[in-house]
């Protein structure tokens, strides 16, 4: 048993890899030493070779990457002139002034035609120039005021349309900011003077976003009727959406010129109101006569409008606020400082309390009076048709 447990030298040499090396066998240890040195050498050569291959591959990849970057840079450089530069971009339209959505047209010929058509269009919506009684044929070069500017009568209606088309989307927000929310109290007081009752017919002229019409809709009930009219389509669309969403199903929305009120029959309304709109009318005397015409006998007219402060110190502070803060707020909120500059100027050009009362009397109204609000910054005028 002992003799068979030891391998002979010849057996070890014949099967160096198949038999385990016995550490107690000196002959096996002596024979394994050359093999160990050879194995170490092979391992070192393999490591060195792998390092050389890796270095060559990295060098090759670096060369390819640099070449690609250079080629891309060259392509970008050759195309840089194709990009639109900031200074070439068209000037944006102030918020709310868009009356139609732009169409994207890729055909160059169609683009040219579209640009030519756009150039011919005026800023205001053509529907805002409805029934304009002032034309070069009827008024010639007769002039009126547009804020502090002097313009031909035939031009004012379109200019006012531009202003309110621009501010329509931000009109309610700006009213809250400009008046610190007090405009809601002014309107509430005017409604309290209206004497409106269930079943009556009400015309709200220049009603815009529908503040008054919404309340009148509730007051007249299902047997009554309210007409919200405005000469400006953008304003009327805002009011229409607002009142429909509020569930006011007894309200009609009519584009109408306050000077003529052409769509409406004589003696068809129990109450006529106009809130912060009369000062924008070209011919206020004509508008007052039209309001008298459409009122039923015994009907009343209410005019809520900016007026003249009764205290001189307040007047100066009010002017400072109007001509500094309002245009700044208009720029920040509505992106339109110029329109709010006009609105401030139009207030100063509007007749004062006593003058407007006299104009109402000349149009045929009786028992005319007025009520100053906020020390005369705003006034409510009231008149009756006999």
C-alpha cells in the first residue's frame, strides 16, 4: 500500500498536469520550478500585450472623435447663417390684441400672399366700424378729440376700437387694479338707482364684459329681457362668454353703435344704461338722443362715468396717479401702455357733472340729476323720459 501511494519520477513527468503536486515529494517540487517560471512569464507578457492593445485602441478612438467633432463644427459653421437671428424676429402683438389665430403655412408663395393680405388689414376688427355715421363725405375734415390728440371725426371710432380690442382680455383685471376694486361699489350704487323690476326690458350700452348686465339678468327674471350691446366685438365676446357661463339665458348680445342704436326700435326699453363708455363716443349729443328714442315713456337713463373731482388737492393727486401709474400698470398687465394713456386722457376730456346734466336735458330728458362718488372721481347721472 505504501509503495503504490508514491508516484515515480517518470509518471510525474508524463502527467505533470493531471496529478496533484505533493509538497512532501522533493522530486516533484524540483520538477515544478521551471514550469512556475514559465507561467509567470506568460502572465506578464499577456498583461503587457493587453496594455499595448488598450493604448492603441484609445488612441484610435480619440482620433476618430476629434475628426467627428471637427466635421460637425464645420457643418454648424456652414449652416449658421440659416438660423433666424433675434433681431430678425417679428415684433409680438400686445396681449389680447389678436383677433384671429395665425396660420402656419410652409409654402413660400402662400406666405407671400398671406403677408400681403395682412398688410392691408387695419388693426381694429371691421365689425367695430359698424354704422359709423362719421365719414369723409358726411363730416369732411371736421375734427374731434381722441384723448389729447386731435383727429378727424371719421377716424375716432376706429381708433377707439383699437384701444378696446387691445385691452379686452385684461379689462376686468385692470379695472380692479386701477380702482383698487372700488369700481364694483360704483356699479352697485348705479344699479340701486336703476329701479329695475321683474319683467322689464333693459339695454346696457357699451356693456363690455357684462358686469351690469349680469345683475340686470337676475333682477328682471325669466319674464324680463336684457340686451348687452357694444360697438367692440372683442369686448362683446368676452361679455358673452362670461354671461353664458353664468347661466344668463335671458340676455342677447348685439353689436351696436351708441350714436345711432340702429338695431333697436323706438320705445322698446324700460331702462337704458351706459357704464364708462360715453366718454369714448364721438358725438355724445347724438348718442343721448338715440338713448332717449329707444326708451319707453316713463323709462330712465343711467350714466356711470368718470367725472371731475370736487376737491382740488384730490384732483392733483388723481392726475398724478392717472398719468404715471395707469400707463405703467397697462404695460405690465396688458402689455399696452399707450391704450391706458388714452383712457386717462379721455377722462380729462369728458364733460364735467353739470355740463353732462345739461346735455341730457337738451336731449329731452327730465328730472335729471347726478350723484358724485369718491369725491367726484365718478358720477352717476340719471334722467327720465316723459
